[in-house]
C-alpha cells in the first residue's frame, strides 16, 4: 500500500468521516482557509488512481467513497513506522513515546492495563 501525502490523508480522513460525497462535500469539511475546489478535485483523482477511492458517476458529477478503510490504512502505516523508525521493536517504540511525550503514571498504568488485558485474551 502506498503512503499518502499530507493533503491526501486530509481528504481521506474527510471521506472516512462522511462515507461518500462529491468534491463540494469534501471541500466543505476543510477548515479555513480552504483549498481551491480544483485542488481537492485533483487530490481525489490521485487517490482514485492510487486505489484508495472509488466513485459513482452521475452524468459529469462523481460521488467519491473510500475503498480502503481507516483501520486498514492505520495498521499498514503503523507497521511501517514500527519497522522504519524502531527496527520493528514495539518495546523501542513504546519507550520512545513514554520518554518523548512524558507519560504520566496514570497513563502508564492505563497502558499496563491494556497490555494485561491483551495477555489474558491470548491465553
């Protein structure tokens, strides 16, 4: 799966949220200052070529919808980050975020609880 640019990700996040829509619908979800209509239209066509977006044609108008769900994209990108930046070590990644973000004791306890629940579910 190809990695998306920042602008492409913005459009995908909007499409994941609205499920389907025309360029004007996507554009209306951007915060000010909004990009140009033609910019969003170009990004959507690029996403279509990359296989992230499909469409239904209504004459000259196109209603766009995601072909890749958000959880699938997130999973693939996180695996890539884990491999690319942390040598595929989850321990290194958690340690990095723990130190960089300065997690509180309660946040660390919550992580511990999540991990313990996951361990129990694997038994």
